[in-house]
C-alpha cells in the first residue's frame, strides 16, 4: 500500500467525524469517538475470518463449565485478543430501532477480551454511546466504519474474486499503525493546547532515536533488545525507536528483535498507546505498557533496559506522588536516594513543583551494568534540570550523582518553539554507562538552537523543525566529538563547585553604663548583683575586648548571654570574640572545582585582600553541580558605534524640525 492509499483511508476516517459528529460534538471531542471506533473496526476486521471458530469454541467451553475462557478463545481467534459476542460490527448495521442497536452494540463491546476492555474503559468509550444514541448517529457511525469504500482488514477486497482483481488492498499491521498514528497526529494538531503534554514532535523523536542507536550501531548483534519510556504518552517514541533499531540491524545484516516497555498516567493516552500496539500486531508489547504514575507506582521495579527514551513532564507538580510515597522528606525510594563511596547519603529529591529529574533518575536506576552495550538514555528536559537548585539541593545532587558516575555523554540545546505547547528552551540529555574511551570523564555540549527550518504554518507554539539534513548534522557533530562554535567538550569537573560559607569574627565593644531591662532576670537581687559585677569589671578592663570583660565580671555563662544584647555593639575595631562569627558579615562563595589552588587559594586571592580576617567554616561546605549553556555559548550583541548613533539622532532632529514647521504653518 502506498502513501496515497494510506492518506485516502485517513481522509475517509477523518471525514466520518465531519459527516456524523459535527452537530453533536465540538471538534476537540471528535477523537473521543473516532479513535476508539478505529480500534474497534480494525480488531473486528481481523477477527472476521475466525468468528465461527471462536463461537464454536465458546459453546464447548460453556458446556464444559470452564471459567477462564479467554486464553482458549484468543487462541481460536489466532490473535492476542478476541470477541466472544454473537456479532460482527457489520451485523449491527441493519438494526432499525435505536434501543435494539444500543443493546446489541453494548453486547458486542462486552464480548471483547480483557485487554481490549481495558482500552475501551480508559477511552471512556461507553460514555459516548448514550450521546450517539440520543442524537441518532450511532448507526451512521457504524455504517461509515463498515463501508465498502474503506478496508481496515488485513485481507484485500476484490472486484472479481476469481480473477483476483483487487478493489481495496489489505492493510498489514504496520500500515494500520501508520494510519492510527496519523489520526493521532491530526487530532493533536487540532488540540494544540494538549499536544505537547502527550505527544513529542516527530522530528524531535527522530533525533532522539538517532542519538540512541547510531553511536552503537556497530555493536548491535543478533540479539533481543529492550526499549523503555517511563512517560510514554501515546507510545510514539517506542515505535520510532523500534523502527530505527530494526532498520539499522537490517542494514548491517543482523537479526534482532526488540521488546517495548512503557508507563503512562493519562488514561486516554495510555489507551491510545496500548491500542496502537495491538493494531500493529504487538500483542505482547501491549501487555508491557503499565497504567499509573511512574514515580509513585513503578510498573517495572526490577527490570533493566538497553535503551530508554523519554519526554517527561516538566514544570509540573509531583506533590500527589510525594504524598503517596510518604511525604517528600520521608521518601526512601532507592531510585531517588544514593550513597557516596564514603557512605554519605545523597538525597536527590527535587522541589515538588517540578519532578522531571525524577524521571531521569528512574531511568538511571534501570541501566544494565552486566552487558557490553550497557544502557543508553535519551531524554528531553527544559533548562531547569541544568541549573535549578543550590549546592546540596535535590536537583544539584541529582546532577552530581550522574556526572560523578560519568554517565552524561552530551547535552544538546534545541531551538526555541520546537514543541506544541511551550516556546521555552529545551535540551536533550544523552547518557550512557558504557562510554567509549574518548568520552570518559567528559561531557559534550552542543548548541543546536540555530539549527532549524521554519514551518510554513505554525502548529501551536511550534514554528520550526529539524529536517533530516539538520538531524544528520547534529548527529555528525556528536559522533565526531567536534569542537567548534556550537560544540564544546569539557571535563566533568568543569561543572562542579564548592559552596563555601565565609565567616568573619564577631567583634564587640562593651557599654557598661547602659541599662539592663528589669525583666531580664526573675529576681531583683540577681539583677542587682549583675549590675554590680558589670560596674566593677568596667574599671581597668578593656571595653573593646568582650572576652576579657566577660571574664572580669565572673558571671555565669547564662547571665552573660542574657545581658550581652543590651550592653554591646559590633565594632570592626574591637577584638575578636573567641569562637564566634558575626552573622551580619557572613557570606557564601561558589568556587569552581577547576579553580587553580582550590578553596584555600580562592580565599587568599579573592577574599582576604578585602577582608583579612575572613575564614571558611568547613563544616558548612557543600558540593554543587550546574550546567550553563549561556556561559559557554553566549554571543554578545554588537553595539552600534557612537558616531552612528549621533548621526541618527541628528537626522531625527532634522525630521522633527520639519514636522514642527509644517504643524506651525498649518495653524496660521
């Protein structure tokens, strides 16, 4: 089947919405009927040839009083699914009464096997039946989908069966998947405000697949591989990854298979993903798609994967997940908590307003360590994952964990406005736990922000795309580890820093003559004795030395603590108070790991010339990591020469003078 035939089927199905649903549904809701009906009709067409065998098997199983009949019925159907109702979809086209049609259609739906029932439930398709019956369009929708003008069956429709003259070619699983994905794409374009949440643009997905497989294509063997997406949406990344691996393997003469795994929290997109896999004949793969939150209910807690591609939600609260996991401060999940070689715990829990880094850590926890290939992770994030969070924060600790384990191969900055529902900057992270030798200890930053082709028509916020040529160039820059204006390679240590707390001694001057409030002490007698001690100590004791003065009073530590706020002031010329720092003079510095001489040299060169008594409180030193593309790729705007500016101002003055003259002349 060629592209024209695919497009004609898509257009026919798209036309059903306009023909039957226009006056009943708003355009944004067409998908609620069209997508599940497309799934139902394809499954129905695939079951036509074995319908009698299934019904015969059901009679035998009923007679034998066997409860769990589905495995045998699906086996009789020759598919991973089946329908045990007395009907085919075309049998329902002759129903004259709405009530009869409704009852028989519901019975038909109830006849599907549990894996299809789950898809229908997540689509909430049964909720649409009453709407269609009340509007008297259910029969019309069924008629359209079973029309002789469209063939969703894998078998061809003949003009002349004897002469094998084909009227409509059969539709194989790949072709059906292509048609279904095209319908999804069109509906996503119709609903631009939702598209970016559940659907990553195909050009971005293609680049991610390139980055996953091309670097290791010469290591692909005759083997079975696995690919995982913990935020799989409608499953587009998984299917593109599958196609890319199979294409590369075939090109290299390798016989490979690939198992797909995913998890999705949105019920409709989960249903679409599972349905898409069923329609492509991947019944086993459909069982590998889990419903629910990857963060709080991981569907693959003990699995590891060869390849992981994902576009997790960013800027989205994960507080509900945190609460389910016992509260942010109590999360003990080993995916998000680690221990450093010295035994120090590294908590990598980010703020609850944005959980995107947790999806990356989830993938890291599923990397294979006992294979030659290891695992490759390709994941899209916004800029927050690069730099949000101070040293010691969950975000910074997550970056530290990945960089110090030498997992990050590259980060690629994408052009703005690449996605449907956001114009902000996005980045592709490329991770591997089996780096090739030349990449060990290094990270490549690629600035692809200007590598784009404009779209003729915007799709929501998306106004540009990656052409195949641009994708090829980005991959080339990555594979060659090329260094240029748009590609820079750094040691891992370039992105680490120490956050140090710089203290200055507390210096206090004593003013013994000042009054101490009456309520400072419970007993008047104690207050009187304290005042007497202060008076005696003030004679002959330096008032610029708090330690000496305090010792001279012979007062208890608790008494000195109470009176000090009332009889002292900070004085930069007074002597240091032993063991105490001045909180008002406290400062912090971020010192790069690569600073020549480290912390001590930084303090000597950058701090002590301005504050000779400064020192570092080593107990408060923290390690942080951040990555700033602006730091390395910023190109300052060339300012105009002052002569040009002055010349322009003079020209404007002349023009304005002429205008004023005309106005004045007109008023005369």
